[in-house]
C-alpha cells in the first residue's frame, strides 16, 4: 500500500505504469472518432447558417440519426467552435478534457495522498494512469464529450461546501444544469440536505442562463422546450447496450416491446427514495464528496439514457470507496473487502465487458452481463461507505454534526489524525 520507498523506485514504477497505460490506450479500446464533437460542431455551424440547430443530424453506426440534444444555452457555450477548423475543435476538446481531468484528480486524490503521506507527483501520476484506463473516460475523450467538464462544474460546488466556503456554492451546479439537464439532480441534492442558499444560487444561475439563451435564440429555445426535449428518438435506441440506466435494463429485458412508463417511474421513485436517505446521512456526518458521488450515481440510474461515457459520474464514488478502504482503524477484514470491491469495480469499468452482449442480450447471461454497469451503480448507491468528519479536508471549517431534521443513532465518528 505504501509503494516504492525510494525516488528511483518511484520513477521506475511511474515509467512502467505510463508505458503500460499508453500501450493499452493505443491497442485495446475502440476509438469513437469524436462523433459527438462532430455533432456539436456541425450543429453550431448549421445554426449560424440556417438559424436552426435542432434540425441538424448525423447518421450513427447503428443507422440512427443523431442530433443536438442539449438546451440552447449549451449551444451558446459551444459557439466559439464556429471560429476554428475541425482539427482546431478536436484540439480544444482534448485540452479542455485534460484540464478537467487534472482538476478532478487534484480535488479527489489530493486529500487521500496527503492523508496517506504519498509523494504528490507520484500519487497524481499513478491516479492519472488509472483514470485514463476507465472506459467512461476513454469514451469521453474519443467522443469529444462534455461529461468531465460538467463534473468539474458540479464538484467545484462540492469543494466549496466541503471546505467551509458554502456561501459561494451553487453557480457550478446551476451552469451544469443549464448546459445539460441531468446535473439538475444536484439542485435537488442541495434542497434535500437543506442547503437553501446554495440551492437558491444554483436555481437562479440555471434560470438566468436559460433565459439568456431564450433572449439570444428564442426560436431554438421554443423548439427545444416544446419539441426536441420530448423526442426521445433523437437521443438513441433505449435497448442499445451502451444505455446503462434503469430504463435501459427494462428496454433490453422486454425487447422488442417498449418498457412500461409506470414500471420505469416506480423504479425511479424507489431509487430516489434510497438516494434521498443516503445523501442526508452523508451530509449529517460531513461527507460532502460522498453525497455528491451518490447524486451522480442516482442521476445515471434514473436518466432514460445513460451512455457508457456518462458513467464518469461514478469516479467520485470509486475514490470514496478506495479512500475508505485505505483508512486506518477499520477492521482488517472490512478493509480487505473494500479494497477488493474497489479493484473489482475498477477492472469492470475498464473492461468494456457490456459490449460482449451488443448483438444478443437475451437469457440470464445477457441480462446480467449487458447491464453490468447498472448493477455497479445500484451496489454503490446502496452500500457506498460514508467517512464521517474525517472526510473534511485540512483547513476546512468544522461542519455541524447533523443537519436539521436528521436523526443520528450514535456518536459521530472522530476524525482520524
């Protein structure tokens, strides 16, 4: 667990990990040829030429026509792409995703490295290699997606809340929700945990950004909120194996019959009930990162479509699980169990295993295998450990031991020195 104890040993291990990761990234994963970025790039150009953004579509490998599915404010944010060439757009996308990845690693891995006494550069490099191998991360880069950027916006508020700067929180979540609807669950998280000020800031930011887009592009806003938002055919086929959501499970189970809306809604309500209880417990013991991580998991489960690249929202939960396993004081058997669970989940998320059932997801093996990432989401939602006040970074102001309306059945765990 401590790794090499000499600088030479750390350098050798760092070079070996970097080389192995580069070899894997070059030879193993399928490249997506920046398909989603091509949709953004083409849609913005079409918008400037013809004044319509939601009419633009590109045929996918499965024959489905894919178009711009985000709110008009996202299109406003992407307008600068119209000023650069296609290679320039790819370069900008890659640089933004690299910057977002580095920021996330600093926020999520930095406190763990300090607590464990690891050398910062070595911990960051090892974490970066492991991070790059995850299938959702690989797909986000190769699709040219915006998931990591949204994750940074949302977790900027988690960082503010966990470091005692909550009076400034909310803007990141509001902007993310205005760009894509899925992060709106984090506004609900703020309400459930009674962060009224942050919830108000987030809601106000999202509304202001949406009204700005409506003022700049009233036609596109009208089409999106009255037509495009409700046209699920624009997003893709529900039963496609890349859709790792609760709705995707139902669609594959019942294919070719359409899933029942009532059954889907009942499952969503059950997921939200578990989520609400767990995030209130996380907030009560001061584990802000776990609360945000649980919210990301719930968002993936309840969204009608959660493509594999959307599962970058599981990364915070994976770091919480690993960090809990590395903390001293827990029974050795529990630490071993958590370490094995962390390793197993990580390996599955690197494996692209669900694609083995891309063409045939029937039978018991198909049901279990084609929904492997959904089972991981459900397991983390139910069993992600909470770390108590020890999750508070150095220098943060102490959080109250409970939030209003939450009952605790025992003492709050003391912070580990």
